[in-house]
C-alpha cells in the first residue's frame, strides 16, 4: 500500500480518485486526515507554517469524516491527533479546552472500537502529559483557567502497552512507553523497549527522529 510505503504523493492520488468516485465515503476522509498528518510530519521543523497547513487540512478531513459517519472510530481518533498537534501556538486556557476536547474524541473512538491503536497511542500521550502537570499546577489551573486534564503514568503505560499488543510495528508507542519507564526509574525496561523498536519499519517521517533519539538514549542509559 502506498501510504505504508511512505509514498505520500501516490497515496494522495489514490485517495483523490476514490473520493471522486465516492464523495460520501467517510472512510476516505479519515485516511486523508492521516495522510495530511504524515505530510506535516515530513516537513522540516523550521517550516512551522507549512506543517500547520497540513495539520489544519487533517482537522477538516477528520471533521468531514465524523459528519458523514459518527460511528467510525478512526474519524474521532484522527480528529484528536490533528487537534493535538496544532496545540503548540495557542494560549494556556485554550490548550486546556483543547485537551478536554481531545479526551472526548479519544473516549468516543475507544468506545466505538476498544482496539483502535491510534486512539490508544494518543490516549497514552494524553495521560503522560496530564501526569506531568503536578498537584500545584492542577490547583492553579482549577482556580484560574478551569479544570486541568487528569491522568497518571499507570493509565499512560496501560494505554501504550495495549497499543503495542494490537500493532507491534508502531515505533512511536515503544518510544513513548520507554520515556514513561525512564520517568519512573525503570531504565532496564526502557532500554529493552527501545531496542525492540530499532528493527521496526519506518512508517512516518517522525519515526526516523525517534529512532535517533532512542539510539542516543540507549547509549546514555547503558553508560550510567
């Protein structure tokens, strides 16, 4: 398949033809959302506006998917992904609101399909970020900017481990789970997870960066 081979132009042309034939096919729209996220990931970091254009397109495609068929889990999971990756340039209050919206979409995706690997992976990241907020920031957030997202490392780890059990190819899940293990002081498990990821296929442009980071981390942890 063109997408999994990272041949994004070919994947785009295939989806475009399918869309012309079946303009009301919701499944094509979440695949286009996924493609736009991947295209954004392939743009160099310095070109942030170019990356954002792809992520905004992903949001619109995912929204269309949901409007056509709200029972498709992938529509909700890729909508959550697109919301998450466009959150960097908004204020704190808006980020809190966005986080709650992301959680609702992920909960919906998992309710529709408990084995949606994309939703589980994003949920793991959500819980990991929420766990890092800390009690003081929670208290301040509740007092001044509304309810701060709740989560902990146990929930994050559970989500990533389930995601790996469903699809063992995804490099992101090994990396994120390894970072949780490092945060919790379990360096041996972190190294094991990262070594497991080194022979996985590169599916997204960001996988290459993750592999480089994991190789550096393995070396660093092995020397400690």
